[in-house]
């Protein structure tokens, strides 16, 4: 049976139907391969195309074949045969009497892995498909979306106040032109010629001009200037606009206790978070806050590339977050989220202040709060249990026990970023 497979190269920026169908069919294997490929990669590598290897199982192209059991017995001789005739039977060779050949591997049969290149867009779609902002639906369900009227093109029915004059006159002119409706100038020219013929007393010409004038007048009557089929109206449709929005506060410690390695890990985590928000959600504001002994709101460029340093007072970042939230993000209209990254060291007694602010002021407003502590690999081994660690970590663990929407995680090397990110923002069964 003849079958056709489109093997043309994909156009730039597009995927042909065969490639899209393949990605859907092998999505489970591809997802596992993408997770494995990203495990030891840096966040900055996400903007590159990536080679993915998957098992050949399930990658073969489907095709139709005849079922021998359904069609009965079939006798045939393969090309190149010189010994057998149709109907001959071949005895099964005795044990050990098989044909000779090279020594085979003792690992059994197998196929090479199927390798192909995935674009940045396809990799990100796979990586982010099962992630979400936790508890975002909570506020959305409580609120009734607003509805606004938006232009929806042109229609043939509508209110007289919504007539589109330009389109109506354009249709009218085209119809009159196609049916050759006489214009006022044509009629006036015939009347002028008739007057001249009457003054010249040319009976034959007068009769002909009167007939032409009568036909022109009749044609102008039955071909109207504007017909109902010409009329067009501006069309509007009612579309809901969501009143529930989200804001993500990114709080990063850039004090002297945070070395270049710790700052680099924190920035990589926030880059991934920023990419995730921009790709998955349309109405999400991101507020960047950097802090030493003092906190300030900065833009994206300064947040990721400024080299500021100084003392450490973590509570200043929480105060700045509350100040911005009260000024711009009312809880009735906004879902409040926060992600904080620090090495866990702050001034003595400041951790207690942070816990009080979180329990009393911030967590009642937040849909979700994630704290990421940046450690080195030696500290990760020393602080093996969740109860041990720096003062801020131990203090925040008490907050996590009090609030279900408060999460704490640790990062020690670039390979930890992707697994930790997926744990923090994985979809829940309730959602």
C-alpha cells in the first residue's frame, strides 16, 4: 500500500504537521529527556536549541499492513531464490546448526537512540507545561469578571446608529457600477440633446432620444442608489476581562555575606522565574527588590546586573514589599506572591523580626511565599536536616509549619535550580 510522508524541511519559526504530531505522540519520553537534559545545564542555556535523545520505541512512522491471519495462507517465493518452489516446506535447523557468522554481543538486540534537535520554544513548552502559580485560582473564583464591548468587524445587521457609511457607500457604488445605472450626468446629457433636436425639428432623432431617456429613467428607478444589501454595520462583541491579577515580589539579598557564587545562583533562579511568568501568564507584574542593610525597588536591568553590596538586614526587604503592596496592589484585585533568596545570615535579632512580619502582616495577604537559601556544597552536607542551618533558615521553618502556602528550599549548585524550581511551582491536584 502506498503511503506518503512529508519530509520537507520545517520553515523558519514554524513546525510542520508531521513534527507536531511526533512531539504529541512521544511527549512522555520527550518530557523525561528534557528534564534529564536540563539537569546539569545553566539557566542561560535555555535560549539555545537543544539536542534530545529518546528511545526509538514509539518513533516509527505508522503504516498499514495486510494481516496474514485475515487473508489466509499465502505461498510466495522471495526474489533471488534458486532452490525452492511454491509449496515447499523448510525444516527447522537443528540446535547448533544455524548459519555461521560473526560473534554477537551478549547484550541482546537493541536500537540506537533517536536524536533530534528541539527549538527553544519547544523546550520551554515542555518544561513549563506542568507548572503554575500556586493558589492563583482562589481569588479568581471569588471575583466576577468585568465585561467590555470590543470591535468585531463588519456585519450585515445591526443598529441604525452603528451604520458604517464608508463600507455602505463602497458596496452601493460597486453594485451601481456593475449594473450600469445611469448617472445624473448621463440623464442631463440626453435632455440637452433632446432640446437641441426639438429646436432643429428633427422628428426621427427626437423619437430616438425620448426612447433612450425613458429607458434611462426607468433603469434609475429599479436600480436604487442604496439598496438594503449594501448596508453594513459596525459589529461589537461582549468580551470578559479578568479582574484577578497577580504580582510577584522578587526579594534578593546582595549584602557582603553573599559572595559572587551565591549571587550568581540567586540570579539564575530569578531568571528562570521571570521567564516562567512571562511565558505562562499575561497579567503578572514583577517587582524587583534588592537589599543590604537597606532595601530598594529596582528595575530588571539593575536587579540582575548591579554590583551593589553592604551590610545585612533582611527585614528591610519585607518592609519595602509591604510598602509597595499597600501603594499599588490591593488584595481585592491582586494575587500576591513572593520569592526570597538569601544565604540565611542577618543581624542578630532580625530573624525574629522577619518571623513576626511574616506571620502577622505578609502571609495573611500572600497566596504563596517561597524562600530559597543559597549554600555551598559543604554547608549542604553539614545542614542535612531541615531543622539545622543559619538563623534565618531555622526561623523561617517555624513560619512554614504555621502556613501551608510557605515553602523553603535550599540550593548549593547550578544543577539544583531546575529541580527546586519544579518543586516550588508544580501543579497541585486541587488546582
